[in-house]
């Protein structure tokens, strides 16, 4: 998922077949772990009625003021689910006993933590010790995407919060921008997600931005390329990136690694088909974006969705988000319901 430096709470030709075009109301509850079946719609109907409205109202109000928070919350949810499942372990602070996920290199550019904490505080005031941080994050990500005009999807609740957070596990489990298609496919499969989930979830980059450091290896010193540029990247686009975005100092030296580039130039605050169309033009920033064109089936899906109506993308993205949001969840008596999302209950004071 696209990145941005963390500053407080601030911040992936065949027609798509009919069976893939699902209404956003569909909830997929099958899982390799079997735990998904314990999530359900309206889990808090009696214990904390109105919690989903409370989360949604706050998120929509904030997104209207700061639209970039939508990409931040979506990425935060994605990174959470890929390490130990969707258990809010990414929200935990590091302790003297170990470095937490949020302090792993892939997560140093995450933002949105403060917003989640504020939403959780509101929920705690209304219903102390009832609603998990994992559910707050899953709901907030959905509501943020919908608030900028993207799709919505049903989020069954009942997740419990994890008590373990490991930076080392984050390094191993979070998809890297340099990954090949087989590497990405294997990683997604380990989470119970399929090839199409990989294609559709990559579409989140339509509202993403990336640091030059995450793709500069495609612009400078690319192995085997006479001009140092990845030949799978559009030459004109690469030249523009070198000259205007990730420019090396005159006379030599390092490029500005912290400079940011829109992954969907011109519409990075709009949830649309621009990302897929850019990928087809070989203008995806990451190697992992370009990798979608190296697999015949994935390429056909990208071409099919890019040529179709926006509603198709919304529907398949919603389906895959529902699937991802139930990856390896903790339910029942597993984990806990944290009072403070950054601290396990035993250490909360």
C-alpha cells in the first residue's frame, strides 16, 4: 500500500465475469482459520447500540476536513490485517520488552493513529470495555473510503484485540513494493486471499501516494538497464519522475528520498479507475504495481476492470475488503478488548 511519513495522525483484456461482480452488501465469511464465521452483523446491537453510527459520523466529519486521511486509515487497516490478522496489533506501542509493528520500517510512514484513538475514546465513553480497537479500525477504514466517494461494504463485527505486536513479523508479512507477482500471490495465499483479491486490493493505490525511496531503484541504477531505468516503466513517465519528483542534485548526490508522488496522478483524492489505467500504461510506481501485468490472468482482470464502469471496480473492491477484514481474526475469548488501543490492558493505567 502507498506510503507517507507519519506526522502525528497525518498520512494496490477480459471482461470481469458476472460471478465476480458482487453487491457491496455481500459479506464473505469463509476463512482458512475458520474464525470468520464468528463475526456477525450487529454484534454490538445490544451491548453498544449506535456504535457504528458513532464511528461513521466522526470519520466522515474528519475526512471532509482532511481527505487524505481516507488513504491513511485504509492503509492502516491493511497493514494490521497482514500481521497476525485484523487484531489492532499495529496500534500497540513498543515496550521495553520488544519493538512493536508500528515501529517496523514498513510502518514508519503509517498515520491515522491519533484519529483511531479519538474515535475509540468516544466509544469508550459510551460503552466502556465493549468495542474492540480492531472493530473500530475496520469500521473507520470502510467509512473513510465511502466518505471520499468510494465504495462501502458491510463490516461484520466481533473482533478481539491482539496482545502481541512484533516489528520482526511486520517485516516478514507486509507486502513489499519490490515484490514479484509470485511473491505477492504466495503472501496473499498465506492470508487466505486469492489472486483476484491481490488485483482488487491493489486498487487502493488510486488514493495513494508514495515516497521516492520506495521506487527510486526503478529510476536510478536499475540492474541490466543501459540508462539505469527499469524498462518496464514508461520511459517518458520515468524521465518526468527523475526531473520533477525524485530529482537528484545537480552535480550528483542522492535524490530526495522523502519526496512524495501521487500513485494516481491528478486524482489521488478520488476513488476511481485511474490507478488501473496508469498500470496499463506502465506508469505504476512500484515494482509490485508493474507485477500485475506479468501474470496473464491478473493483466486480463486489470484491463477488464479499467475498461468497465466504475461500479464494477467498487463492487469487487468491496468484496475483497470484506474478505481481508476477516483474515485470521480473534473472536470469542481470544485476545481482549483494549481500553487504550496503544496499550494492552495489563499495562494500562
